[in-house]
């Protein structure tokens, strides 16, 4: 990012290549597909606009997901809706077919994996927003407890609690099936 901020346009391609998948999944795990795509594009536009102000005070990944968190927060404010979204449906509200999620090597195993993936996404999206955000910043972005606390303006102990409650709930509900 320092190279990009200094004017090396090719450095952006490297950053985007490294972080596009995780940043997109961060939005996709919390929003319908169309909104996730819009937020992902906004994130990268915001990064481009902020490049001259970038100060390397934390790892770039933490900086990027701080921007992503802000984009997500803005999206929820603009929509005026509860951050919980329809689960197990595509952008048109149609059910997600299990074969949309995984390949078809072994149809029976693929079906089981796909059902589990849909179920897990349903459970993640049903978590309270603060728990879901902390969980995804940890799982998708690989951020530390302190980095998540800084991004969300919460204490490290508060983030640990959110993660503990989220994981406890996911384990309990996932194993209930």
C-alpha cells in the first residue's frame, strides 16, 4: 500500500489480487449478492481515494477491513433496515441450490457439503450484527482480536465475548440438525 500511495499504480493490482476474495466474502456473508458487490466496489473506490492519506500504522489487511467495516455500516444506515438479510436465497429471492455452492465430484458428498454450507451461512447471518461482524473480521480477514477491537471501537474483551457467544451459538445450532 505504501508503494501504491507513493504513485506505483501496479501496486494496486497486487493489493487487489491478494485481498479481493476475502473482502468480497466479508460483504457477501452479510448482504444479498447485489448489495455485497456494490459494497465491494465502494470499498476499493474508497481505498483509491484514500491512498494519499494512507499512514502505515497497522497491517494493511487491518486498514482494508476497517474501510470495509465502515462501508458495511454505511450500507446498513442507508438501507434503514436490520442488517439481517434473507438467508439461503440468491439476489432474486430464489432458493440457493446446493449445487450452486460446490462442484459435483461426488454428488452425495457434494449435496451434504452444500447443505451444510447453506445451513452455516443461515446461522452466521442470524447472529446479532456485532457478533457476526466480529466473527467475519476474524474468519475472513484473519484479523487479531486487538485489530477487530480497534476497527469496531470496542474493547478486546468485548470482542472476545462476541466471538465466544457467536461460536457457542453456531456450535449449538449447527449440531442440532
